[in-house]
C-alpha cells in the first residue's frame, strides 16, 4: 500500500529565509509524488509533481522538490520564503487504483 | 465558470437529517473525485467517477453515503441520517483524464458540513 508521512505538522520561518517541508513516502512500486498547497478559504492547488522523469522537480512560485529513492523522501524546498507562502502544504502519492493519498499536512507560517 | 464549483459552501444541519452536496466540474473533464477533509487532517478519498460510472467507491465510509453523476458532468454527494462525525469539508476535484499519473486534479473550494 502507498502512504506518505509529513514529518512536521507546523513549520515557522522568517521572510527571506529558506523553507524545508519534509515528506517520506512508502510505495510498493515506483510512485508518482506531488505537493499541493491550500491557502485559507481556497481550493487545493498543485505545486509540483514527480512522475519518474528528472529527480529534481521545479514547481510554481519558486518551490522545488527532490525525489530520493534511497531515502524514500520527497522534501519540498524554497530558497527564500515570502509572506504569501503561508499556507497548508500536502505531500501526496498516487495509488495504483487511481486515488491520490494525502499526507496529514504541514502548516507553514512566515514571520515578517 | 472556469473552475470546479461546489454548492453550498456551508451547510449546517441537525443530526439525522439528509444532505446533498453538489459539484460542477470543469467543462469537458471526464474524471471527478470526492474527498473529505476533517479538521487538521489531509483529504481522504471517498469516490471516483469516470464519466457516469463510479470507478472506485472504496472510500465511502458506510451505506449512508452515496454519490451520483447521471450525465457525466455534475455530481451530487448524498448523506443520509447525518451524524456529528460527518462534520467536515467535502472536496470535489476533476481532471481531463484519469488524473493519477499527472496528479493534476483541479479542486473546488469545498462544502463545509456541520452536523449539530
């Protein structure tokens, strides 16, 4: 069975400093992995996706993630946080049956 | 509209009542998904439609929950004899094709259900 574990429920950074949101996955086959973002009172939005092409994936708004099979990780990073990045972030893995399986979420706070 | 539309945005009901939640997907999207998000949790899969048929309903928690998509476009999630534990945000998503490999599901803003 496929699953994801987000290692931090809440991350707080200062504006202009790097962001790291951690995600480990479990999958019995080569997975497709994604990060989604959810701003307050907004719909979930796809940030980026890994589908067995390049292991370093670039997404929208300066975010990127690196697929590391040896570590079963897919951490999300951004070099410099912006106030508008404050939101809930979900690491997601696809199942063979066609479902997206979401992690518990990491709330990112950005301090001025 | 350009995005996935869900109505109502908020619904307050009493325990035991019947509730319908509606999803209007992006025009032309054949795949439609329902998810449920409880407070502080990630979205949980409920059911997936490909066209008019339910391709996977394994996430429906019990037989009080039912969903239809009679014409392959708009979908309705129906909850009978609501319980307080049904309180959550119900999310609908659509994609042009079966979205698993691309992950490009387009989500609505959700319907927040509160059962008193």
